[in-house]
C-alpha cells in the first residue's frame, strides 16, 4: 500500500467521523432547545454561587406530551440561599446554559413517574417545562435552604 492510499483512507475515515460527529452535535442541540432552552431564556442568569452541591444527579425534563429528556448522572445541583442552580457536566453542558431558579418561582408536587415516586418542579415563568427529581434530592435542597435561611430581625 502506497503513502497516497494510506492518506486517502485516513482522509475518508476523518471525513466520516466529522460528518457523524456533526450530526450528533446537531441532534444534541435539538434536544437542548426543546426543554432546557425555554428555561435558559428566563433562568439562564446565575445570580449566586451554591452553598452546597450534589454531583452526578438525575434531572428529567418534560412538558406537554409524553416526550422527555433524562440527564441521568450528568447533572450538578447546587443549593443557594435564594434558589437552585442546575448545570450539566462537560461535554453535555454544550448548548445547556446553567440555570438558576429562585425559590419564589418554584412550586413542587409529588407525582408518580413511571415506577417511582418523584417530585415535579414547575416554575412560575415557564410553567410548560417541568423538572422531575428524586424525592431525596428535593429533601436535600429544602434542608440546605432552611439551614442557610437567615431569620428576619
């Protein structure tokens, strides 16, 4: 095999990888814009640094219909004094702006999500986008918020 044939095979393989990677990036961008992007437009400005963080958490985003996106084990949830910070690990964080949702905009309810009991978070400004978390995670967020709440004097 000559050097030209080797170069040709490498070029064809890299071209195929570039096209495949580009298609996956477009698909990932589409997934990001369906559920995460409406929340990012309203809650994309992170106002505070978290007091405590939980790594490798699961977030499930859903809205109208049966479709949903599951960010299983790739999310970081931060409890802040006045809200919750949600972000994803790289490389999944591409097209996913970190979110800061104030507690004043959050309403929660317990619901059945497939085979487990979950907590569904609905925001006041984007009610069509809902976030499902495990009850243990929501309990942790509430404990952190109460522990860092400063009583009015």
